[in-house]
C-alpha cells in the first residue's frame, strides 16, 4: 500500500522503533527493496535522492515506478525525496506531489550557516506543509556526501531544538558520528548525544549514513530515539558484489535477467535483514 511518510514515522515512533528508509537508484533496486520489506513484514520508505534523479535526468519516471510498486506492496511503503538542495527540483515535484505519490522530502541546507539554514528550511517547510508533505532537514553536517569521510560538525541539542521550533520541520537529520558512503560498519555513533538530542527535540530524529553503522549500534541508536534510518551504500555493495560474481561465473551471459538475478536476491535479503534490525520486532 502506498502510505504517507508521516503515518510510517508516527507508527514507528509509537512502538519505539524506526522506519527503514532505503535509497533507490534503479528500478531493480526498488523492486528488491519492496520484496525484502514484504518478506520481513515491515513498512519502509523508498527514497530517491536529488543525485539519483539527476542520473535519471528527470524525476517523474523513477518516482512513478516507485509509486506503483508501493501501491502493489503487501506492506505500507512511502515515497521520499532525499537530500534535495535544488529548489527548482522541489517546485517541479511539488507541482505533482499528489499524483507522483511523494509523501515527504529531505531539504538539505546543512552546508549553510545556521541562520541561512533556518531561513531556507522554513520557506521550504511552509510550501511543503501547504501540500501536506512531511519535511526532514539537516542540522550539523553529516560527512561523506562527496565520498570522503569528513568528520562533520556534531548537532548541538539546544540548537536542534531552536532549529525545529524556528522551521516547523517534521524530522531532523542529526550529525552524531555516522558518515555517508562508508563501506565498512565502523562508524562511532555518539549514542549519548542521540539521547540528549532526542530529549530536547520534539520531532523524530533521522540517522543518515547508516551503511557505516554496525547492526547492534543501529539498534542502540533507535533505542536512543532515532525514528528513521537511511541506508544506501550497503545495498549498492550487496548488489554490485553479487553482480560481479555472476558476470564472472557466466562470462557468456548477455541477458540482464540472467546476470542480475543474484544481485536482486542479495538486495532483497539485506533489506529484509535490515528491516528486522531497524523496525521494532512487534511489527514483523
Ligand atoms: O540519505 C541517505 C543515507 O544517509 C544513506 O547513507 O549510503 O552511507 O548508507 P549511506
Ligand atoms: Zn543521507
């Protein structure tokens, strides 16, 4: 079922868990994510980043495909736009948000100064709320967006509270030690900081760069107050490793259905596993 992000996050929060949010680049990945979530019996978000949209050259085809997959899924699936900086892209999606099935966006103005981040985010929140969309923003800078593991600036709990109040944002991505695009689960997440932010901030917190976070640390972060867990790189690694092996094992294969099957299966299996880590056991 196509579900709103708000419903998925509220539901996860009520049960003290988090909603798994998986990055989608290709249709194959979206299919595998829905398959994995369905086998785990867990509602998820399909999230498409501005970068992924740029790869497709336009937002509508991949979003429409995700919407159809969500509508046909046996579990609730929401559609989220991830790490958007381009206001023109937002305008284009806002113009068709209902029809594209998009329930939420993450507006990333984290590289701006605090005051500018507040101003830009508040403007986007006002536009998005008029359409009934759930909005996530980022405070503090989560490293690794260009592939490097920048140390990033940690989110300050008091500033986060002021930011949430000043912007009316619905969810907040926090810089607590995770970093984007990590290939190993070695991030040192400051769980005490997550807890302090969660106590101060009235909106759900979002963990980015979760591919670099070990399963037990993800669990601790959820227990400490994370309500949406974003995973991208780990799915790419699982799919690409499986694809490399399949191509090596079948050097004559030219039909994508032959050489991509193991990739899709590996993605679905990892998604099911992560759903069981991230979402509360009660929902499985
Ligand atoms: O917004 C997307 C996530 O933060 C994914 O990060 O690719 O490091 O798992 P990741
Ligand atoms: Zn992210």
